[in-house]
C-alpha cells in the first residue's frame, strides 16, 4: 500500500518562508507545523490545509503527494 507524503518543507523553501512566519500567518503552532514539515502527522484538517495554501499561495496538490511504492 502506498503513502501520502507532505511536501510542506519543499514549498516553504521554494517560497523562502520560515516556520515562524508560516505559523504566524496560519495560526498553527510551530510544533504542529514542524510535525507537518517532517511528515510526522497522520491527518490534517481541511481548514489548516486551506490556511497553509492561502499563506503560501499554492494548491493542495503542491503540498501532498501520493507514493504508491512507499511503505509505512
């Protein structure tokens, strides 16, 4: 079975946005955003995803990737 991979780190680097900047814009704690950045979460609220997309001017598909060969 595949795996959904979060690419928040890549999008943040492309936009040159720090964790603190994103945290301030989105209203999510640094700790929770750090977990998202490193892929150590199992779920994300649509409202959080919407806020991140708004802050980074991106689409959900820019942040999420499906790898059919990845193993958990």
